[in-house]
C-alpha cells in the first residue's frame, strides 16, 4: 500500500527540479563591481574569439608552438593563452596522425589535436577539433570545437587561477561574405570566486578583400549574453557594431564597439580604438 506522503514528496521534489532547471536571471542592476569583472572577462575572451579566426584563403598558413606545427586557428588559440611560443613545452597527439588536406589551405578535412602544454607552474590542456567545410575549396570556411580546454596558473597552490573555454565556431561562406556562428562559454576563476559568460549568436562578416577574406574585415551581430558572478546571474543584451578585425592583431579587435545592457538599462560599452587599445565605460563613466 502506498504511503500517504509519498505523492506530495514526489511532487515537491519534481517542482524543486523544475525550479532549478528554470533559473531566472536577476532583475537587479549590474553592479559596478560586477561590471568591472565583466570588463576583464570580455577583454580576455576577445583574445580567443580573434584567435579562432584562421586564414581560409589560397595561402597556406601554419604556425609552430613549442616545436610543434599546427594549422593557424589551432596555433593561434594556443598562443592566445599568452604562453611564449618558443619556451612552451607541448606534448601533442593528432587524430588521424596524418590528416587529409586536399585543397592545401592548412585546414584538414577533419583532425583533433590533443594538447598538454606547460611553462613552469602554468599548464594548458584540452582538445581542439578542426574540420574543413569543403576540402576542394580553400575559401569554403571551417568548423572549430574545443573540449576540456583549460589554462591554469600557479598549479597546486592556494593562489591557483585560470580559465576554461568551450568554443564552437562555424565559418560559412556566403560569397563573397561569411556568416560566423559562435557558441561560446568562458569561465575565469580565482580563489573562492568564479565568473563566466555564455552566448550563442551568428555574426555577419564582410571581408575587406574577398580574395583574402580573413586578413581583415568587419563584424556585426546582436544577441543575449549570460553573465554569472559568485552571487548573481545576469542576462545582458549584446550589440556589436562594425567590429573591425585585422589578422595582424591577435589581442583585440581594432575598431568598432560592443555594448552590453542589463534589464534596467545600465550599459557597459567597449570601444576599440586600435590594436590592444580599448576604452571601457559603464553608464558613461570609465572603468
């Protein structure tokens, strides 16, 4: 015979699970302290968004990291960590060991690179999968995915800090332009605190030169960004206006702006004035 309290307890448990799954963002304004951390996260994340853009042209582009040679998007993503290309020590396994590249654009038809790189007490681990959209067309675009990708400083100490990255990138040619789909999760952690941002959007990308599409170009996109602090979960509306990309700058965009607005209309503005020259304001005041 069923116990009389069993159904109510099951119902309460189910409601608790549903409530947890349906977590709602705060309606509180973005605090200045949280805006300051968000500024740091956005600028750090920029390095990986810029680095993931390779060079799908008729020019073969590879880069060496710690004596290992990688396709440009893979090498650039590793170097975005700030680890020196010469002093870094990396063990790498590539699957398959000799990936096909029919169109000779240095983007394999499909390959996974498992990397374990170290410099003193800093390590970088993870997998990067790269796939050519069309191995007969050097300007077709590509897909890049990371898995368990983590950079950690001061390993094994009480002051350990680092970041985790989950980036799914898809570059699709819309001749002569491109659509670039980002599914991006970025987490920065330090003792007792974690901050993360997550967003999924498709950007319109217009190359400066259709014959060399990823030497330089302009992005525009809009979409929601989830931002989590140790105590709050914000849902912010993001708008990128004429973000200017140059392959020669691996740290930031070099022009245009990016804004994030909370539910109360408070706004974080990031303006790119040149390579690694960025102005950030919150409600018009410098951060």
